[in-house]
C-alpha cells in the first residue's frame, strides 16, 4: 500500500529555511550529542567561531558552507579578542535564502551561547528554529577536572559569569556556603576571588581553576581564595599574553586538593597531553590515533609512505580475473593496502565479495583481517602465533594433490615486499603468483614546523610500526630528538631504529599497532607513578632537560 500523505522526518525541508541553535560542548569533540551530529549532517550552512568550528565541522556533509566571521573592530578590544562579524546577520541571511543553518556555540546555547537575541530575530522574521542543548562549560569542565558540584549531602550550586555579575550577585554568593562555579578569564580569577572574600567567603575556602577544560590542553590549579594569585604567579602562568583565555573556577569544599587528587580522572590518563607522532599512511593512522586519544594523547599524523598503483596494471588485472575463473586455491593478504588494491579492482569490474566463493583466504595481522571483514570476507587462515609472513607459514598447510584441486596461490603485495612468504609457500609445494598490487614511495616532507618539532624535541613520543617508517621519517623529516620516547612494533623495527642512532624505549610485546599503543600507555603510566612516588611533578618527555636518562620498557 502506497502512502497517501507527506513523509514526516526529523528534518523536514522548509521553504523559508531553518535554523538549529546547537551546543558544541566545552571542547572535547566526543561530548557532542547524537542529535547534534544529526543536525550537522543535514546543514547547508554552518556558522561558528573558529574554535567551535574545529569541533563540529567533521560531522557536516561535504560542501557545507562555513562563512567566516570576519573581524570588524580591533582598535577598541583587548589584544587577541577581536570583535567578530555579527553572527545573527550571517544566520538570517542564509535562513531567508531557504537554507538549513546550524548555529554552533561553545557549551550550551541557553547558558553559554548568548543566542537569545538570534532566536528572537528568527521568531520575528518567521524563520523556524530549534535548539539542540549541549553540555554547558560550567558543568562539563568541573567534571573533567575531577570536581563534583554536588554529593550525597547535597548543596546549592550557583553559576556566576564574572564579566556581568552585579554587586548584588557577588554579595549573595559570598554570603552563602553554596558551591560557586565562576566563568571568568585567567587574568581575572584573582579579582573574582577577591570579590567573594569581600562579600564574606573565608580566604581559606578551596578553589580550583581550569583552563582549556575537556581538551588535552587542560590544566587545573588548586588553591584557596586567598592564595590563587600567588599560586598562578609561582606556576609562571601569569602574567601571560594568554591571560584573556576563559577558565572555570569552582569555589567550595568539593574543590579541596585531597579530593581532587583522587577524582582527577582526565588529567591522570597515562599519556595525558603527550604529543605523539604517528608516521604511517593517513588511512592506516586513523584507528591508531583514536586509540592514542583514548589515553589522553594528542596524535600528529605524518605520512611517511605514499601508496600508488603499479606501473604496469596488466599483471594485477590478469590475477583478479583468475580469481573469478578458478585459477587459484588460495589468496593471501599481508597488508591493508593489498586488500584495498584488490577491492578497488573488484569494484572496477563490478565484482563484490561473492567472487571469493570457493577460494581460501589468508591474512596477516588484525588490521588486515578487519579490512577483509569490512569487505565482506572472513579469513580462513590467520597466524596463530607471530603476526608475520613467518607466522603465517607456520600454519599454512602443505600442498596435497588429493585434497587441493588447484596448486596455485595469488599473493597481491607491495613492490618492496620480502621473499620470505613466496619462498616458504614454494617449499610447501605451492605455485605462487607474486603480483605487485601497489607501489610504496616515500611521502613528501612534512611542513617546516613539524620537521623542527621532530628534531628539537617538540614531540613526546613517536610510534614506529615498521622499519620503512623509521627510514622514511628520518629521510623526510630528520632524526627525532633524544628526549623523545621511541616506541617500536617489534625487534626488526627496533634494530632499524638503533641503526639510525635512536634509543628505543618501548617495545611492543606483539607485532600489533594496538599492542604498541598500549605498551606506550603502560610506559607513560609507569613514568607518572614513578614521578609521584619520588614527589616530583608529573611532566611530559618534551618538558625534560636534554640528555636526561630514560628507562627502557618492554611491556
């Protein structure tokens, strides 16, 4: 039965445009709501300040318009805080043109965004709009700083914006014992603390101040209302050209140093704030970078290898056609790039995973196996031990003319692959079509600032996932500084690193990129625990003095 009425969806297409006022949260991209992601995916125009734009743009569709909020006044504003073009004009301009607009703000639109006037403008013009709440800065930042705003005993919580707070507001908050969450700037924290003391709060009332909350740049200082100015000065935080940056200060007993030491879960992540170099192809680096972020690291992907098609595609074309015509008993994949190369040929010929019917499939490595499963193919054979060509050979069955109607194996590989697998298969009685499925070439050098950071110790760690990543990174960017933690996926890669004059600190227990990332996280946790036990401040490797000794880890 066909429908007789209009189709109703979450995002009906309006004739006069539509505006979504969207809260992007305090800064962590993972705090976007599901509804926010849905709204962004359907936007025609995305209006947001630069810091918010970086959080939300990845969820918008390709081709979304992002009009720049240009500076209109620099003469009468504090350094570094220019007045931007009125966002309301951009929003109304696009909405009246019949376009779907997302107006993204930091935190929550109702508490942080000051978008009330823009909503009223939409209402007055008859432009339909909706509000997608976000996690407010004053709620999300204390949670990431390990400062609960309420507990089982309960307490009043007062939110204060120091920029607009009246004398009456300060007096009311100062005269109470409520937990006060103060939105202010770094160089105005001491003044806000003074207002509360003048209004009746005791100078020894605990206070936390958090900068860049919910991001891997987060920093939190614990003090009291009476000592916060001295604490920031001793930490060499102030005076600073960054004094205008926003912070969230929490005033009350729940900000005590003893309690925060137990609850500071975010800043206690094993690689918190570590800048980690990931020298792989961009496609291969994605899942590794996600894992590093889960440990609190800031991954920086630098492609060292570019993958290109073979110079002569005829051999690959014949082999793929041979898969369909029954030429092979086995196909063996030793890399994600090999899977990708065969898949692209399949798509070129209008084939899909069904063409593997009747063919046994082998794979080396969890990533290669996952790429096959994504293609719709479950590997028949993966190494039970070492995830390498040698490990695969240990489990590969010898050719048996009784059970194997065909004696040929298709091996799509890189042009620089070793002969270990081919020689081993021949020894087991198999015929091998060793086909160049793709070429690996050295990538272009990274930007000058990245090269300088590599050589000067700007990175805390670098992950080497193969010998070629060592050779290529050193070739295109130079040798990492001696304070940088060097982590290698296996003994062969470690040997290559040492041959290039690098001191290996972390060795993965298994040849797996995820085990390598875990090993680096374990190293970071051990390093953090050692500093705390010694009564030393927890620092990142890049903050250590050049030439300091480093412990070797094989965990």
